C-alpha cells in the first residue's frame, strides 16, 4: 500500500500542494476513471471549464491514478496510470498508461439532456479501449441525475448486440485487433473506434444532501480480460457507490463492483482561475503624491542618471532595476528590468507611480522600456494626467490600458546609467528532479541542493552556471537498459543519474541582441543541458502588438559524458527547427516546430497549451518524424503533457518563476529536441501587449 | 502614544504564508522561511508610516473579521485633487478612502481595485434612509478587473455612543444592506451626529476576504 501512496504523491505533489491552498467545487460526479461518470460508466456531462481533477482509485482489481483537464468549455482530456497486479502472470504487474478524450455535444436544457461523446484509452495499450455516447438529465432541483448511453469496445462487452452504426457501413461490424506488440502501442487505433458490438448502460446519481451522494449503475463492461487473467468474478452488472464531499473539496467514494469486489476512490478539483490570493499579498504600491516642482524635489537632470538617485533607490526597493533614463522636454524615458513581479503590468504600474513622485511636475509623459535578459522588448507610453485621473477610478483598469501606447523598442532611447554593470547574482535552492512513469517504477526522483550563479559583464551578455549535488533519491536505481535501435540520444537518461554525483547541469555564455525591428537574437555556447553541450543560435520575429511569431534555431550539439562533468562522448549532431507560434486568444496557444531532431530524424512537433491569464498553464504536444513507429519502439512516437504553476499562484507573493513538469508516457530517441534554456519566445512575450493586457488588472496593484 | 507596539500587523502573516525556502543574492527572494522560523513577530514598522504618524496625520485602526486578532494601524499619507485619500499601514498595506468610506485596498490578498460607494456616502452624510447603488471593482483570480454592481438599502438603526478612547462620540448607527444575484453583505456605519463623520464602520471587501472593521483614533 505504501508504494501506492508514494506514486500518488509523486505524480501530483505539485498540484496537491496547490490543492491545500485552494480546492474547487466538483460540479459533476467522477468515475473511477477520473472522468465525468458514475462508477465504471461515463455520463453525458463534462467538468467545469478549466478545472484540473486528480483522482485516485484503489480496488482489488486495479489502481488508477488520473489527471483530467477541462481543456475548453466542451472538451476534456485525461491521462491515467494504472496498475493491475499479476495481470501478466503471477508477480508480473501490468503498468498501463492511457489517455481519454471527451466532448460535450449538447448542453442540457429544460427538456433536453446533455450529451457527450468520449474515447477511453485511445492511444495506449488498449487495455481500457472503449468509446461511448451518453446522455444525462438532471431532475428534482438538480439533486437527481439520470444517465443512459451506448458503448463500444469494453463498454460494449456485456449485454451486447450488433453495432447499430452498421446501417451506415459494413466497416462498423468488426473491431480492429489493437496493438499486438509493445512497439505498436501508442498509435491511434482508428480501426477500433465505434466498431464491433455495442451495449447499453445507464444509472442514477442522487445528491442526498450537501455532502452525501448515492450512485447506482448498470454496467455494460463484462470484464472479460480481468476474468481470464486475474480471476475476477463478474456476478452482477450492478455497481453502487456512496460518496462524501469534504469541506476542503476532497470527494471520497466507496463502491461495490459487479457483486464481487469493493473499492475506494478520492477526487479533488482545482480551478486554475481561482488562486487563493487573487490580488497577491505583496505590500501596497506607493500612492501618487501631489506634483512637485523641480526645486521642491531638489532635482536636476544630471543627478537622476546617478546610481544613487532617489528614483533609482525607490525603484530598486520594488525589485525593479533602473538601467537607463533620458529626460527630453516633458518626456522621461526609462529602461527597467523587472526582477520581481510575475505580471509585467504590475511592474509598469509601480514604475509609473514612482516616476510621477520623483520627477518634477513639468515632466508629463513617461516612456517605460521593458528589458528581458538584457534586451529591450517593448516600450509603454503613459501620461501623468491619466495616472492622476484614474488611480481610484472605478474603471481604472481598462481605461488606463486604453490610454497607454505599446510599441517595439528595438533601440533603447534611454541613456545607460553608469555603474550598473557588471551584475552578479547567485541562488542556493533545494531541487526535485522527478522521472515519472518508467515502466518498471512509476515514480523515481532525486532531491538535492542546487546552486545557480550568473554574471553579466554588459547588457545582454550572461555567463551562468547551475550545479547540483543530489542528496537522496532513486533515479540511479533504474535497471532498464536502452533497447533503442536509434542513436541513444535520450534513452540513456538513467545513465546520467547512475554515473554521476556532483553534476554540472548548465555552464553557458549567452548573448541576447536585437538585430532589428520586431527581431530578437540569441547565441548560446557551453554545456547547454544535462545531456548535451555545444552551440545554439536563434532568431525570432515577433511584433509587440501581434499574435503571430516565427523563429529559427540552429544548434550543434555534442553528447556529454555520463558523469555530467566536462567531458564529451563521440556523438555529435547538427539540429535545428523553424517554428511558428500563434496566440489564438482566450488563453489558447499553438506552436509548430519543423526540423531535424537529435537522432538525425526529420519531422515536426505540434504543441497546444492553455495558459490562464494568471500564468497557470496546461498543455500537450506530439512529434512525428521520419523514424518509423517500429524503430521508435514503445509508444510509437513522442508525445506528452506538461503543466506549470506560477509561484505567485500558489503563494500570493510577488515572486517570478514557477513549478512544472512534462509527463511523457515513455521517453525514447525519436523526435527528441535539444533542451536549450531561454528560447526567445518565452523570454520576450511577457512584456508584449497580449500578455500585458491579460494581467492589466495588476497595473494599479 | 505607544499603541503601535501592541499591534499585530497582518500583512506579515499573509507574507509568511508565502514563505519559500531559498537563499539568494536578491533581497526580494530572500529567506522568508528563516524569518518565520526565527520567530520574527515584530516586523519593523514602515518608515513612511512612522514619519506620518509622528507628524500627527489622522489615524485609524483596522481589523479583519475573518482572522481573530488581526489588526493594524493606518495613517493618512496623501489626499489628491479629487479628495481621494491614501492611507498606509505600518505593515505596508494601503487603503483608498473618501470620508471614511473605503474606495480601494492594496495588499489584502483579495483586494478592491476601486469602488464607487458615493450614493451611500451621500445618504449617510445627509442622515437619511435610502436605496442606493454601489459598485466595486475586484481583481479576479486571472488578474483581470471585474466590476460588481449592488443595490443597497441604507437604514438608520439607533443612536449609539462609540468610545474612541478618551472620547465618546454620539453617533447614529446605519446598516447598508447590499445584494446582487450572487452576493449579499451588510455594512455598518457609525456616523457622528454633529459632524456627520464616519467614526467607525464595518465594510465588506471581497468574497475571499470578507469584512474589515475600521475605527478612527482621536488625535
């Protein structure tokens, strides 16, 4: 049992810590699969938009750990890790990864039920492979919901009849076989979907009071494989469950299955839209003070360019570095690097008020140039009179946004303040390095100390390094040797943990520059990541006010020694990509990368993310290359999901950065990309108009 | 007047929840956890606050209804051309105020970005019951401004003496009952009878934070 809970904590430690800060209401019942449903059966509902639902289910048949995400108001996706003891013979447990997808076809109305269509396990081993269409109607003031549906695959295995879809075509008569070997796993089994025999299922959920709910269902799953492989007894198609919703948002159910087994499950939902401290808990900004004359401020245009000017100190107190300033007539232009606020809009708002309080009354226009990694990324123009008029205006947020101007700042107009370079920074932190869903052990991780340091001799030039000393962990216990027929560009990952102690994670020189209007450049050389060193160059085109960006990257990478010190192995490769980025609006981001991957394979990566305005991000990606599914091995092609949670979302404090991870069902050598830090798109976009607008509510905070 | 030492500033309590363990050259990223473990209850009061307090600026005490014993002191720092005042606390929070009515908060975790309570304020000043409209702008969880509109009923309850510490004010107690389709709340206002000043009040801030109580201090 201990192992089960370790898995749970490993899978979701980050998200769980979030749930302690703020759990959301679960609005629909959750099945043991962690998707909208009764017990084993799905319902015709979906979750509340944006919700992340974590479910753990333990019965004598299987353990299931599921992360579901309501991607859009109608669409959800789930990733599941299941363990079935002795499924592959005594002592041989089956560790299974599966993905689900569901879509709400019809919303419920007064007379009509909601209707959803779903695919279970559409890209895994096919263990739970099934499809359904279900309808759910709420009655009696929403306390009662009745579900009926039709299922295929496993959900069409009990009380089945020939497929009604056969009236459209004969192809629906027979269901495909699914993967026959591990190397076929991971492909979309389209020849199975909605094919073969079908069966009906249904059930009722009754919310007895605020806390207690009762569910009963008629299941259309015969549990054929479990019956033959682990001696499961299917005595009855009726399942029942009793659920209790705790005040902290955790929902716990006990249930009976098929007249022969019992199980327990728990679910928790969180809403990325609702952090515990929506407006943050950092100190108040300085208020706008009455205008003062030059004499009253004992101010002159020369002293303001000194490193110890009142303006410099006041900004520094806010974690904002003043890098340059120029006073011309009634306009002050400043160049600032925000080292503190996750929302650049907040840094702009605070800077504007500090400028107003520290510059004489005849200076009425403020131009704020944002700097990231030493390069200017945008210029925001604000008027003193707007600040004064809107400080406590009921509609101050959109009015101040509408009255601000945003433009590119390829060349800074501010004069550099002397003595701000070189800059030196360091940081000592603990780290957690997880490796999830290795087929032998679902959770491995190392914990240790990490030291990061950076030295900037001049604007845009950054010499930096990160070293780690693992203290405790089991990353090095992996015994699984790479069976890849491709160059081992990623499958040796375990060797890097096994054959190292003190680790140089990165040691690089980076140079950031602006080749022209809307253009950004980066050159990186050194030890780029855990497994590769080399050189990397990138150019990005991204207008400040646009939603579209293009980039190109070229790298020469050499595989590093397993000890993660200075040596290299004799594998080197030229790799690179052309990328297109598009912000669809509403928080939906798409990215397409086409090029050559680390194993020399050519192909493309498609990524899709949902980023909430507060920075909470959930996404998925897949890569198809000219490596055949066979040569790729288990999983057939590279794919995964990823999420990141901003520090300020969790804590409410004004601190940049976040926690996140990428979960791949299996890490192979095909479609593997070099992991260079500080790719330009993410460096640049925070200070561009779309992102500024997303968090503009913080301008006055 | 030495009451500041007895205060339990709650801005700090909120900050400590956010404590992350890390050492760094960046003071904004410093070792908050160490401060916490070190039992650093008494924070250093904000210098600007102390300067204004010493200069005799108007002062008030505010407490959070949702957390027992969480209270702090504010002084008025500045008043702009529109008569909107900014009050700052010793633990670096701020309030936007107009004649005792909150029009903004900063640093409370679930802040009011701005508010328009002027119809209610006018009714209280005039000493009459009435139906008013009140608007409140919050920062929501996605960092967006969100304006809520309420319909409120301002009603006289009773005459009530309020002990302000060394001075008892003769006040009229008013309720302001506000509601919209999602939310309802009740504010209290003790209005001094002669001056029509709000000397004490309970005012709703936001769903997450609840109410704060304010009491002016005689100077």
